[in-house]
């Protein structure tokens, strides 16, 4: 089981049990001040069972439950902004046998300090039993108001990935003026895995006539297909940034592993960039601290428009991209983002050894390269090239990412960093 601000995740029935759901929801209930909590879940088969435990725990603690049922993570965040608190039953892009809990307070994910309360506090207060309501969301109409109507109908193919996007994405895109074709809308018949950033999306690429979007199971991630090819996750973030700049936003927070091209684009257009630790909650926290209005994570295809939602919002982002895809300057923007290339690899290493591996790598390379230890090890090669080695918050892996506008150097540095990780792991395992 992984316990981080990104969520509590595990394989249900193996290292994540009903007792864990009860314990963490009990701790979270101590953070809820107005006695209300919205809950929602993705389409995993264990979700309904966990939902019943979550709901019962909240009700028994005297908290009214507003249940959205199967619905995307951004919809729960939007509703939690109104209600005050939220719990999402999801493990996002993790394999199907996983599930988990994601907690929301005041419209944002919990902080490290709040996570400690979730882990350790007990709610000894037992007032009257709460009430449960079947709830509805105004997400689609609110998003349409932000995006606006299209001047020209777009043909859009939506790859649901068997996830919760089915309940929102097709209607949202239809309501802004798209002609929508849906694929992979049933989980048990889905032709791909739950993470669109790592899947080849063969079906979507072959069936997309104009514009295609692929979502993960809870719709915080979205990947773009254009001109017969899958675009990188950094293009999703980059186009979100392009739209934000068009509407006058100047202050952005990007995660440490997001593309340097996106940062250069923002600065070129008179904006300012802060870099945060990887993780949605870390990006949001820095946005709040610096009064930044937009940001995101390139690695997950996650764009954040703070005014609308304090989370990565794949649904809103798909609509924003569809609304400007006919702009003649967009292709030039995409070409600029694609002038930098990024390679992302992951190596399976048990979580218990992550810190030791990272420490050993630092000793190995600190005299050779300039390094930043804000989150893992970020290595500056030159002004256009960097590499990042960091442990995953959600999986038993260490990630290695390298970016450059020089493909030969990109390949060389990525190979070197992968060898460093493997070598250090072999030395300590």
C-alpha cells in the first residue's frame, strides 16, 4: 500500500483492506468542519464495495454524504469546492486490480500535514448519524461557460478507456459543438490499459479523423491524438498553457518534470514560472502560495486552471483544446513544443529501497553534474538539457526522465542515468 498526498493506493484484498478504508476515512472525518462530504468513484470493480464502507464511515461520524456514484475525479473536486470536502475512490492510472482513496478539503487535495492527520487521528465524536443524498453536479454547464461554444464543428473521437469519463466527456464535448464518436466505453471490453500516457492508443489513432482524446480511469489525465499520431503528455500541458495565455494568465506553476519547452513558451510570452515538486497537490500548493492562476504536470498530461478546479482536469482540458484547434498558430505552437524531446523510463524497485538508491546515485554523480534535490535528483546538463531521477509516490518504481533539443545527447544522457540507477540498485539489494 502506498500512502502519499496523491492518494492512498493498494491492491484491494492484498495490501489494502476494508479496515484501512475505515481507518483513513475516520481520520479524514476530523478535518471536515461543516459536516458534509461528497464522494465519487471510478469504474473499477472493487469501487462499489469500497464506496459502501466510505459512506457508512462518514455517516456514522455524523457527516452528510453527497454521493455522485461513478463520476470523474475533476467532477468530485468541483463539487467538493461547493460542499467543502470530498473523497474519491480511485487509483487513477494504476493497474485495474488497484484501488484507493483521494481526499479533498476546500476544493484541493490534502497537504502533507493533513495526510498525517488522516493517518493517525481518530474521530471520537459520535453525534447524530449523517444523511446520504444522491447528488448531481453542474460540472458540464460550468465547463461550457468557461470554454465557450465552437465557431466550427469539430469531429472528435473520445477513447473512454473504460473509465468514468463516459459520464461526462462525450456530453461536454457535444455541448460545446463537437461531433463525438466514442470508443472503449466499457471497462471489460477495453482494448487498452488504464494509463493513456504509456499506452500506444492504437484504436484511437486508427479511428481519429480530426481530433482524439484518451482519458485514464478517473479523467484527470488526457492525451491528444492529431494528424494520425499520439502526442506526448507534455503537448496536453503545453496547449493548456497556450489557452491560458490567450485569456490573459501570466503566472504558472509547473512540476519539476514538465517540459522545458513549456517553460520557455511561457517566458517568451511575458509570463512567470515557478517549479514545484512532482505531484498535483505540490503544484496546487505552490500555485496558492504564489497566486498563480494555472499550471500542471507534463508527465501526466495534466493541466490545471485554478479558477475552475484545483486539480488536473482532463475533461476541461479536452474542451479547451477542441475550442482552439482550428487556430492557425496552434500548429506552430505544437512544433515549438516538439522541438524538445523527452524520454521517460521506469525501473521496478521496491519502495523500501527507494531512498537508499537515490542516496547512492547522488554520491555517484554529484561531482560530475550540477544537481537539484527539490524532488529526487534533477541534473542540469546544459541550458536545454536535463535529467530527473525520482521515486514514484504511487508505485514500486523509480522514474528516469530526460529532455533535450539535441536527440543524440538525449539518448546518451538517458542511457547513462538508467545505468546509474540499475547499478546502484544492484549494489544495495
